[in-house]
């Protein structure tokens, strides 16, 4: 079967659509397509971030619909309003229904004057029809405010499922939607919760979002698209029967891994399903007992705490945060779900109706001084309903809390009537209630833009806001000797772009790389010479790119990375050096960012610097500890420069 990557282009200005096909090896998946279109055809780097030239590419990998588990991830590519460079975000499971449309990707062009809903349907022969409906802006706000007991993006999804039920049920369709945050901030996510067609309701537990980078904000503010409903009746194996050949899959697995596929897959995904040695599973269940006191808490202030205090706080987290989850999810209820595709890993661990993952719950839990699981769950549910990125919000809220606690801001300047409790030395679990209530008010205030400071953050992002607040409160900054940016961890890009890290204490999350805020790096809590770290980080980034570009869930990466070359060759007849292909695509992403003025910049934040300085001390890298102690900024600059020089050497630029 000849390889083609089939993309549906939809101009929401005119309502027209067309299909274009791309060939290998130029385009092997959605990231390749996104990079090609942004860099070559649309040159979106020349235009404002919310220009209609900033097309949103949403696509699947070419192995969806076959016998591979975890191969139904949707990937979104867009220019990020946060980094100002090209960004890649992922959403689990949705390609399982997306693939029935008969296309591999959609490309959103143009701009709709009213909030648009795209209905995309593929028939049995792969013919595709597109219909564009509109919602009045006032009606959209009303829906977000409440529909059949649901709010925000949940309400919009339910409303659309009801209104277009014939379409949804006929095509077993999946809905991609944005929440209120996409209308009013730069950090809006693309959210999707599966529809249970039999119950005609939302399938709680099977929800996910492409949150990092602000793709939902681009979808709405650049194109006016509020939702996409996509499905159909096309069978992917009709296009390529080899996708369904289990004998072929096993043959490839034995060549690459020395065992049959299911055996290899089960062994490679233990952490995400259930690890008998730890008595838990999933990212939330495993990370706390595994990383222990290395988990970022209190706005990354654990970097400055003695080991004894960190362990004391870790024990509190295990008792009040982790234990209630583990007892209910793994002992009593055993409520495990998938992201919407059939998959034996069932990585979605659901506690009292809420999907629990490490990153969002840590961001809106211990990161902001909330050690009660139920309180964090309420905050995560609020953030999901608003259509925000919980990882980003954890940084923003903890930053504001610490700024108030240390006196850079007054509570009333943020619309608060009390201070949070942000003193780890004297922390008690009971303080979770106060901190959670303050967080709720700040989160809602950001989307409503309740005051000048929250409006600034919502519209301009954390980095620009920090610098503006330095000027606005210059006297306090001088008096306390602390800048606003010194209280938050972020990697800087160009003059205004930034990305906050995932919750790992590692240089890899703030190092000068492209596509940060994902796992395209070495994120282990370690330290090494900058050239060695750069080599390992870029190597990991290229592997993660290949898995994303194939539309495969990274929880399956341990088998996928080894099988991918043979999968492309034996299933699609594409014999390509994937490592060289990945390096070239990563180089093109770097080239795009250079043209967009969004190259990595040296750390501006003291905390970003100290992520590197402190982990060197933690693992006792004697030479660098001494150098950092003598000249923290100078030594950090040398480490950063040498790291980035190695990255450019690897990419050949």
C-alpha cells in the first residue's frame, strides 16, 4: 500500500475545504505536516501569534486503527502564544474516533466572525464532508455558565452532543472543544471528553486535553473555532490491511524486542497500569513514592529546604494526599479507565469521578501548599472546566501566593481578603483549606480578568507580567531585594516567550531546548557536564518526537521506539532512517523559532537558575558545587552556554 498522509484543509472564513495528500519521507505524521506548513507555506513566524496564518494542525499517526495499543493519540501543532515559537501538544485516545473520518489530519485556516463548530464526517469510502455551524457569542457564554448541571467545557461538550446527537451517534464522533479560558487568556487548552453513545452522556474518566502552549487560545482567537466534532464510518484497515495483521505485528515485535507484541507491551507499561512491587500504578500513584522528597512543592522552594524538612513534608503528602487515592483506586474501587481507545494499560485512575494524574494534581496540590486530595481534585476539576493548563496554573498560582507571602503583593491587589500560608517550616495540613480557597479565587479571577494584575497575566503571560510588576512595584522590589521573576521557574524564549516546566527537579526542564513543557528532554533528577546533558536531552527529545509523530502514547514508548523503524517499513513500505529524520525535523523546529524571534534565552529567574545549581548540590557534583558557590550567575551562564553550543552542534547549525 503506497504511503500518503491525507490532510483536510478547512477555511473557516469561506466555509470551503479541500484534501491534500503528502508523501514520505517528507511527511510521516502530524508534526512533520505542521512544521512544513508553518515554516514553508504559511510562514506564520512572520505574523502575530493570533493571526489566521497561525494554522492549527490536528492529526493522528498512521498506525491508528490497527492492532497496536496506544496508537490513537491526537497531536496538535501551532505557534504558541506562550513560547512565541512552534509548539507540539498531545491529547490521548481521541484518534480512535477521529480515524473513522478517513483523514489523517485537519488544518484550520481563516477566521470565523462568530464562534464556529466544525462537523466533519467520513463515509465508508473515505469521502469527507464538512459543515460549519455557528453559536452566538452570548449563547456560548451562557452555555459555559451552565447546561444540564455542567459548566465550562463540560457544558459545551454536552450541549453539542445533545444538539448534534444524530451526527454524533451516526458517526460515533468525538468532540474537541475549548473552554472560557481560550476566549480570554493565552493559555487555553484543546479539551476532549469521550461520549458514551449508549448512555448518551459524557464518559468521565476518558477525558484528556492538549493543554501545554495555549493551542485552544490559538484555535479560538486566531480562527474563531469553539469546537470540532469529527467521526465517520471509514475503516482504516480498508486503506491498509496490514494494520490489522497481528502476525505481522508479532513478527516485528520479535525482531525488535525478542518477544511477541502483547508480552512486550505489557512489560513496557507496568508503571502506568499497576506495579505490583509498589502496590500502585499510574503517574500519580508511582511518582510520589518513587521521587519522594524530590517532587517540586511550594513553588519549587523544596530546592532550598534541608533534607529533613523535605522528608517531613513528603510524609505528609503520602499520608494525606497519596494514601486516600491509593486506597480507593487500588484497594476498594479499582476504577481504572482508558483515554477512549481499547488499551489494557487503563492508565486513567479515577478517584471519586475525577481522573487523577501526577502533573495537574501536583500543580494544584503540593505546589501551592494544598496537601488534601479532595481540595486538589476540586481545583483540577475547575481548571479543566475552564479549559486551562493545570501545569501552567500551578506555577502561576504558587508564584502569586509566594509574592503575597513575602510582601511583593498585597492580598487586596489580587482580589483576596487574606494571605495564603506559604511557610513550609510551619506548615500544617489544615492550611490546605485556606490555600485551596485562595487558589480558586485566583483561577476564576484570571479568566474573568478581575483586576489589573490578573488581566496582565491572562493576556500577556507570566514572563511579561513579572517584568511589568517589577516596574509597577519598584519600591517593594528594592526593599525586599527580590524581583517578581525570581519567584517562579520558567525557560525564556526570545524577548517575551516562556514555558514553565513539568514538575521534575531537573536541569532538563529549563535547559536551552525547543518544545519544552513536554517530555522532549532528559527529565531525570540528575546533573552532569553540560555537553553530556545536552547530548542526552536532545537524544531523548528526538525519540519523543518520533513517538508523538507516530501518534503513539508515550506511556507505550518503551516498545514503540524500538519497533517504529520496522513498523514504517513493513506496514507502509517506508524505509527511512528515523533518527536522521527526527534530527532534521528538530532542526527545522529550531529554525522556525529562530525566524520567529523565539530562540532560547539565558535564565532570567533566580529559581530557574537554582533548579540547576541545587540539583548539582543534591547529587554532590563537587566541582560544579564549588563553582556555583563562588559565582552562581557566572557559572550558570557557562553551563547554559556550553549546553546550547552542544545542542547546535548536534543539529548541525
